[in-house]
C-alpha cells in the first residue's frame, strides 16, 4: 500500500497580521526614499558612469552626495541616509568604487517577497542604521544587540504598547544571563555548582544557537518570558562593559529600531509596527525550522549535511539548506560550504553551490575569491551570473568552451559516482559539442582528473556498441597519454 508522507502545514502569522501584499505596500512606502536614491545610482553610477566613492569604501563620496542632492532635491545628509538604508536593504551593492542595483531593486515593483526580504534585511541591520552611543564600550553595546531579540519577542507576544521599564527589566535579566555564561573558568573548585560538560561546550561557542525559555518556546506558551538565571561563579574581574548602565543603551536600541520602522517609541512605551511584528514572527519561525531540521542534518558539518541532502528532492534540499544556515553565522557557513566544494566528490561541489544560492548576496565576496581555482571556477561563474540577474537557463553563456567542457566532465563524475547508468547516457545531451567525436576530443584536452573514470563509465552504460567502443578507445588513450 502506498503511503503519502504528511507535509507540515505552512505556519500562519499571528491573528491580525496584514496580508503579504499589504505588508509589502508598507515596506515600499517606508523604503521609497531609499529606492529613489538606488534608482538614481543605477542611472548615474553604473558601468561607465562616475565613481560612487572616493576611497573604494561603501561610504558615499562628498562630490557624489552633492550631485545626488541636486538631482533629487534633497540635502547631502538626506542622500547619505537614504544611501545607507538602500545598502542595508540590498537595493544597492557597492563593488570597489562603483555601485550597481541589487536584484531586489530590479524586482521592486513586481515581487512582494523581494520587497519584504529587503525590509527584513534592513530590520536585521538595525544596529548599523542608527549611530551607537560613543561613550560606551563596544562590549556593552554588543551585549545589548545580542539581548534585543528576546526583547522584541516579548513585544511581539504582548501585541500592544509595553512600558519601557518592563523592557529594561527583561533586558537586564538577559544581559545578566549573557555575563553569567561567559564565566567559564572556576578559580575555586565548586563541584556542586559545576555545569554539565555539554552545556560548558555550547556556552564556549559564541556562535552556537541557543534556546531559552523566553525565546521561541516562551512565545509559544503565551506567558511573559522568564530567563533562567544561573548562579554566578567567581571570576577574576567583571566582564568588559559590566558597569555600563543599560537604560541609555536600551533607549538607543529602541530609537534605532524605530528608525527602520520596526516599532514606535515614545511616552515611555514601545509598540511593534505591523511590519516589525511580522518580522519577529518570521525570525521565530526560522528558529523553529533550525531546531527541527527537516532531514536532521542541522548539527552536521557542511560536507555531511550535503551528503544527507544528496537524495532529497530540490525543494526539500533547499529547506534543509535554510535550516542548516539559520543555525550558524553566515560567514562561517559560507567558508564551510566552499571548503566542502574543494573536496574530491563532484556531487558535493554542485550541492555546495546550490546551498550558496540559498545564502545569496552575503556569499558573493567569498565566491569571487575562488574564481582563480580551476576546480571551482565554472561553478563560481554560474553562481555570479545568476546572482547578477541572468536567467539560469542562459547563465552557461558566461563559460568558455573549455570551462563548459570541464564542468560537463565534473558533473558526469558526480552522476557516475552517485547516479544511475541512464542518467549518464542522458548527460551526453548536455554537452556543448555537437557530436560525440568532438566531445571526446575536447574532453581529452581539458585535463579533468576524472576523465578516464567518466569515459569508462559512459562506455559501460551506453547502449550503442559503436559509440561505446569509441568512448572506450578515448579512455584508453587518455590513460596511456596517447
């Protein structure tokens, strides 16, 4: 009897959340000024235009800011603010001293999901959108930034105005917990309060995902978040920034979040906007996805995760990639995927770049660094072409004939190692060469290390005896250097 695997129903946002089209309208309205500057930059600072910056950094140069201000009827300060917002929302991408439109700007008027992802990207970067207090140490500011997701979860759960004094109490509890977790070394042995080894290991990893009573689980319970405080242990000195008062830092955080449109702040109260409430819900759902990895690979390294995804359908694999990525910092995740792609398994190479497509723009700098590596260059060129807006069906046009042939052999190696014989035979149709003799000639010349194995497997799989014989002869010639 056939059994259909039940699907997890799509999660629904909290009752009262506006429809996606209405949320997108709100996001477009809030980012209208940034989109205007981005379109101006697209026209004025594109290839062949003037430089966007004077020093190759993302900061807009004085001359360009004044030029944009004259063209748009704004002040230079307004232009700079809108420019920074556009960069954080992914509407503008700066490369060296030139700017180009991000893919979200191209889809701005027709794709609500692109608009909402742009707004969420801006919301995630709230601490960069508003100047932090200069009088406080970076460590104290970092503690508040780390603790604010819990504050936002509480605001979202409250579904209305919350007194700042109540938010300050919650922030103090969370920061206390963070400081307690950093006290890793016992200067006086105290076995009765020592923590389990697993907890000690997790706490030592600053990038390890954590689940707190007041986080996602708390949001599900409907109760006010409570942070379980642990008994502090002796430390030689207080952590950096431990004496910093939290009230001014909370004020800065709330003002920064208000500046990106995530909440309203005034009269001693803070309230999430509909967009802010929806964004917090999205993040809580991502935490749940990460905690309930569809195929159970979330705790694996990149290579084992990719192997676990090899037998999944494309949509299921992408869900697994998203869950795996949600559980770790983007930078280290991209590095792991690139390292996995450098291995000998061609299948993992292709899957690694599929996972990097899920990462999107944050992966671009590291993808560009592998363009000089022959093994990864074809994959990187295709990734960059699609990232720049090329249709996936046409992206192969960026490859030279030699690169396309190398990629054909690499893909054939993946099929030979992990696929079935009919797939290898059908793979012949993907070659750029019009005839099998032309393909064999160029495959021999390209010098892929798996050429012999691929040709032997193809000869064994092909049903045409004459063609199989020609392929075996080519494999023998490559093997003997003839």
